[in-house]
C-alpha cells in the first residue's frame, strides 16, 4: 500500500511582534481580556514588503532542507490560505516560481482555518493514487491587511510615533476588537513523500463543510457578489474586514471538533491515550481546552502556541507540527491527530503516523 509520509517541515514567523498591551494603545481592549478570553499574549505581523507567498516560500525552503528533498523532486504544490497576495492568481504558482520548482501542478485551497487539513487530504489522495510522489503542502497567512487601523495608529501602537489615535479612529478600531486581537501572520510547510508498505504516513481523514451559517464568519465586501467587486463605500462601511459572531463560532467549533475527532479515532480503533499529540487549530485556547477535556486528553498531548502567534489560520497546524518536531515532542512513528474548524463552515480531522 502506498502512503504519504511527512518527511520534513519548516516555518516562518512574520517579523514584527505586537503584544496585547501594544494593541490596547489604539483600541478599547486590555491584555487581561485578550489573555483570558482567547489565550493570545502576542502575535507577529508582516512588514509591508512581505506577502503570504513570501512566508510560504521561506517555510517551504526550510521544509525541503529538513526533508533532504531537492526542488526538482517536487511534483505537486498545494497552498492553503485565506489571505492570498492577489485576488487571482492564487499563491500556488507564485510559490512555484519563487522557489524555482518545475512547472508542476499547483492547487490553491480556500478553506480558511481548515485549509491545511483539506490540503493534506488532497495531497494524500494524489500520493495514494500515484499521481504524485513528492508534495509540498503549505499554509500561510498575512492577516495584517484585514486590520482596521491607519498606518499612523499602527506606528503609535509600536511606539514609533507619538501621535495617538483620534476619537473616531479609536472608536473605529474598537468596533473590530473582538476579531483583530486574535490573528497573526506566519507560514508553515510540510513535504510529503510516497512510501510503500510502511507503518508511517497519513492514515485517515474526515472532512466536513456546511454553508448554512457562513455569515457568522465571513468577509461581506470585496467579492463578486458586488458590482464592481470593490468600491470606496465598502471600505467606508468596513465590509473588507471579516464579520465574526464569536459566540456562535465558539459553540460550533467545540461541538464539531469533538465530534470529528471521536469519529476518526473510532473508525481507526484508536483510543485517545494512544495518541502522542493532538494538534488542534489555534483559534482560541478556551476552544481547545474544552475539546481536550471532552476527548479525555492529557495536557502534554495537546501542544499550543496561540499565546505566541495568535491564530495564523492555515498555518497553525503545520506550525505546531514543525515546533514539536524541532523540540523533540514529535518523533517518527508517533501517532498524531490533527483537528480544525474554520469559516465556511468547514471542519475536519486527520490521523497521521509521523
Ligand atoms: N477587548 C475587550 N473587550 C472585548 C473585546 C476585546 N478585544 N472583544 C469583545 N469584548 C467585549 C464585548 O464587547 C462584550 O462586551 P459586553 O458584554 O459589554 O457586550 C464582552 O467583551 C464579551 O464579548 P463576547 O464576544 O461574548 O466574548 P467571548 O467570551 O465570546 O470571546 C471571542 C470572544 C474571543 C471572539 C470568542 O467568542 C471566540 O474565540 N470565538 C471563536 C473564534 C473562532 O474560533 N474563530 C474561527 C477561526 S477564524 C477563521 O476561520 C477565519
């Protein structure tokens, strides 16, 4: 039997670290509120010259080096992001070009926080069917373009300007405070290779999509439902910034992540304590604590890094994989469950032997 084995990983964190206290300089929030409600202590944002594909490229370079795989061997690219450099084309071919890969097929995945797991299933299906032997799977995001503040406000937050926000700017920034404090910018990548008859590799997946509640988490503007697809009025209304009903998403995420995790474990005859690690999407530490408790997991089985990076959407799971590989928490042969929930709504779980 052919299986797709994760043979290397890499990650790249955006350079500018922004603490909760810095966010509180330009909107009505506090370090205490953000920590307590989400677990986020800081996030990193990209500088203006860095786009999503650049974080993806840097992460992919490291993943290929860690895997000992030459660029010429890559025969498929899968790139998951909700913040592509351009409306079109997607980041897949941009990464292919910047990395100097052959003219291999490049897929762009649009499933937000579940993007990495959707990409993993696609990569695995290509490997199992013999269509690909070496796949570069990337999740990367530059969310800072969603942030509502002006350049001057941002400089004030970072301490490089003495000009505080006006009352209008403060109120405008505060309107989005429940959302903007959660996100950060990063890229992470894994290399998958076909292997015959071994124990290691991607074992199973279960993915779901349900559009009924899509307006609970979406970007109302800058889409082709509008003619033209973008205009100054949309920006004045703030329709380019995501809308999120946090409580609704929280409830759906906890229910769906527990259900899908149980289902994959049951189908594969795996008990929770047989798992070395459960890599959960990092949207909110409270969501993950709830899921870990419901699944009966021990604390050391559920690594987290949301406190350092916030929610990096498609990058969270490969970023955790990479960190745990580098610090020795994850070793070849370990059994790992990955679980995510994101806008769409979309959710899923993948069982992998590292
Ligand atoms: N700072 C201070 N106060 C705030 C902030 C803030 N940043 N944000 C909201 N508040 C206030 C609210 O205005 C509200 O005040 P009120 O009681 O006076 O009305 C109060 O805090 C409570 O607000 P809630 O929204 O009920 O707070 P909650 O405990 O639900 O936490 C949060 C909000 C963190 C957003 C949480 O609901 C959450 O994490 N939800 C899920 C997010 C998620 O998983 N997103 C999916 C991934 S993103 C993707 O796929 C693109």
